[in-house]
C-alpha cells in the first residue's frame, strides 16, 4: 500500500526516511572517495618519461649544492662538514646507481633497437661513465680529512665545475629530445610498462619511498648551506 504523504504522521516518516537516505548516500560517497584516494599512489598515472624528468630535479638540486661549494671555496668561506660528501654520495646512489641504470636498462635500448637517436644515446652513455669517475674522485677528495688540504679543495672545485658543465646539457637533451621521443617508438601501453619496471627498481635499489627520501636528503643539505629558501635566488633589480 503506498504511503500517503498528505497525513502528518506519514509526512514525518517520509522526512525521516529521506534524511536517512541522504545521510547514507553522503557517507557512501565520502567512503568511496577515500577508498579511491587510498587506492591511488603518488606515482599513479606518472609515465616513465615524467618520472625520469622528476628525478632530474633531484640532480639539479645536487648541482646547486656543488655550485654553492664552489662559491664558498673561492670566497674562502666555511663549508659545513660532510655537506659536499653527502651530496656526492647522493649523486652516486640516486643518480648513478638508480636513475642512470634505469635509463641504460630500459630507455636507451629502445632507441638502439629502433635505430633512432643512436649517436645521442652513445654520447649519453659515455657521459654516464665519465660522470661516475668524477663522482668517485669527489667522494675521495671531500672526505673531511682530505678536504682540509687547499690543493684538494682546488681539485674538487675543478671536478664539480666539470660535472655541472656536462650534466646541465646532458639532462636538458634527455628532457627535450630523448624522453619525448619514446612516444614516437613505443605504444602508450609499452610506455606504461616501462614505468612499472622502473618503479620496481626504485624499491629494489633505494628502498620504499626512495624518491621522497632522496629529496629529504638534499633538502637537509641545502638547509646546512643556507640555500634552501627559494626566494634567495630571486634577483634584486
């Protein structure tokens, strides 16, 4: 028998039913949104090229530290103990042993197999090798005892300058030419699969939240050197 909404009792009952329905619907929507949010990680929807470009941001922040070390050495200013060594160690672990290995294992072979940009890939590979040699030397010279020697400081400045000079155009060429070129060779599904392999490798090499921990490491070094605040890089005109 249908409910007669014209009666007072039935009207009250109808309002209570509607209130319960609306409330239940709101809870369901909120719960669904939370479930949907929790089901998506920070990496959801991030493709392999985007992930690699994001990682270049960590490299760039390490290069800023190197620039600050150069400035301080040339100005005879104090450099906080371990700051340079920790940065070179981060470059070795994050850039060379993780980021570059992903490029060498998953990105460069795509172009070599397709016969596309082979000369560029070979140059990038050669620069990876040179970069590792430079980093190993910086690690040796930036040991606290060794870095007290002015001659070692001068050598370190030269190495940092060479590293910066090579890697700025290196990463710029990857970001603007190589990584976008993946989409001309691979299908969207293949690009997505690359991202999955690289994500697995991040956990294997760096541990859980490897990217986030690496960002936190370089942030701490920037704060030691007083270059963390972005506003300090704004020119006064």
